[in-house]
């Protein structure tokens, strides 16, 4: 069954950095740059510097870096609508209601090419934060485009036991042709290229899926796992 796939190309220069970008700078969760658990072993642990003056300097540098990174970010999103479980390879009774909106969002291949050429470790760190923030912002814009308003939540495969990371492939298979045209690929370990690419389901409703590594709700729910 072919489902119509919609594509949105975003203008990253129109994105204004806000406090949520700095929130990622303060993240204390161990994460591995959007890759699935137990797949990419090179985990890094970032935490807020104890020195408040140094923390302030890092914030300032991050915001300055963001302005530079915007020139290399060409984010886009693919999404579709599924009306019943019969339209996707996923266990029944996972979603409380339909329709459900599978999506893929990426910061763009140009961003990853630029990011991998950065030689300064701090800049690499800032680039990863920026990429995650861009992905999260684009997901919010996809939800707005769909028209679910503020009453929605996002489920990322691998972030809850009911939908393991393997179901990233289910999403990718729905829009494989369009994704490949946008230079988005998925390997056998369910890792995307470009790295700063996420896939999930937008579901109407007010419930929220908690991160496995954090009990505190945050705007970057599941992106740090």
C-alpha cells in the first residue's frame, strides 16, 4: 500500500534560538548523539560546569556558534498519515487512537558534512547540541503543519518498551524512496545517515512518554536516549 508522503523544507535561518537550546547544554544524561542504545559504544557524558562564570561563557559561545551553524543547516521533514494498524508493520494496540503521523526529520546532509570537518572538540559538542535542537524544533513544526495543535506527543522507537528501536525501519520503509532522494539512509543497526536525523510517531493526545534515562519531562524528550 502506497501512502502519500509529504515533504517540508525548512529555512533554518528563520529559527530563533531560545532557552531550550541552552537546556541541552545543561543536559546531564548520558547519550550517544541520537544513535540507538547499545549500538554506538562511544558514549559521552556532558554536564553543566560547576563554575557559573564558565557556564555563562559556554552559553554565550553556544549562541554565537548557533548563528554560524545556521548557514550550514538545511533541515527537512517527511511525514505521512496512517489511519489503521493495517497500514504499518507495528504491534496492534500500541496507539490509543488514529490517525497517527509517522515522520522523519533531518538537519541535512550539508550540516553533517560541515560538522564532521570541525576540528575543535567544543565546536563538535556545540554542533551535536545544535543538530538535536534543530531536529526537535522541526518536529514541533511538523506537528503544527499537521494541525494537532499543542495536544500531541511524540513516540521515538527505542524510547519505550512497547516500540523498540527496530520499528525505526517500519517508519523508514513507508518513505524509503523519498528519504533516499533526500540522502537519508538507515543501516542494519537502525542508525541514520545523516547522524542528526530522527524518526517517530506524532500522536494526538495529552499523555507523554518518559525517557528511559531521565524522569524529568523536558522539551527534548527521548532525543537524549
